[in-house]
């Protein structure tokens, strides 16, 4: 099959160029797909909040492998914007806070919030 496809090409460079363009474009599509997935990821109400944040962290790691750096402030805002409606008061509290949170600080703060709400039940 490969032989039939590239039989008309006389030089290895021609085959290389065709294959490179084909798979390089495929990689770019996968890269775009990763970016889109990160920004359009919605939290599943059936999963724990920490699992959802971990899923976002996986996207950040994949983007870092592509040399795409997502600033910490955008990561924090992405997490806050994806919170379910039941977290609205927490979302507002963080947005109106004078503190600047890192992702690690935010997740720690959210874990405390989750544990606090579980202790009331």
C-alpha cells in the first residue's frame, strides 16, 4: 500500500516532504484539540471537584509539552469559571478577595472548603 502510494516519487526527499506535511498537520490538529479541550472543559457534577481540577492539570501538562505556557492567573480563572452553580458564593468570595492565588493555593483552599461543607452534613 505504501509502495503504491509513493511509487511515482523518485527521491526520498519527496516522500519525506509528503509524509512530514501529512503528520505535521495531524500533530497541529491534535495541539489545537488539546487547547480547545482545556478551555471548553466542563466540570461533571458526578465527579469530585479535585478530580475535575486534576483533569485540567492534565491539559496544562500536555500544553506545556507543546511549549504553550498558560499563565497561573488564567489557570485560576479557568478553574473558577468552570465551578458549578453550587459554588457561586465561593467563586464570588475568591474574585472579590485581595489575594492572588496560585493553582496550588486555590486547590488547597477548595479542599478546605469541601471538608468544611462535609463536616456540616
